[in-house]
């Protein structure tokens, strides 16, 4: 197995010691930052993520949320006991991605014609852990 394949499959072996490569192994697919964006916009529940315009498939969403939870980017507290139901919240580590999303938003608005001018989130505090 190559180092890149090992990193993508959830192995702890990074493909290199480059911080950019290692970050991309976690958030560099087409869905993960959109999930983080949705968390910042206030979405918390699985069904809310599925309702996003990008139409993520349930199996992909479940896998990405598990990966983000394992990496400490999101946490999954239970909000209902029977049947068990969970919501997803950004951790401090997850909220550290806010500047990344803001930079991508600004770059996309400046360089990609026809993109929406709507902000990625109403507040930097969205997706914050509830007291």
C-alpha cells in the first residue's frame, strides 16, 4: 500500500511530513469542507446536511462525519435517547478552519464568475459547542 493510499484509508501513516499534504488527507476531498461550512451555518443534524444543495450521498456523509470525529474536528453528542439521535458540533480544532473557509470564499468570489456572494456563515461562533 502506498503512503497516500494509507493516509486516505484512515491509517495513521501520513503520505509525507508536509503540513499541506497531511491537511489535504483530512479535508481535501470534495465534501469535507462543505460539511464544515454547513456546521458553521448552523446545521447540526444528519438530515440537515443531506438537505444541502450539493446533494451528498448518505454513505459519503456518514463516512466524512466519522472521519472528522476521529480527527477531533467535530464531536457527536446525543440529543435523544430512544432511539439514539446525535448532532454534530465543531470543536475548537474544527473552528480553526474558519480562516481557511473565509479565504476560499474570498478567492472564489474574486476569481470564479457566477458564484454566489453569500457569506459561508453568519457568525464565527456558529457550530460552537453548546454550554
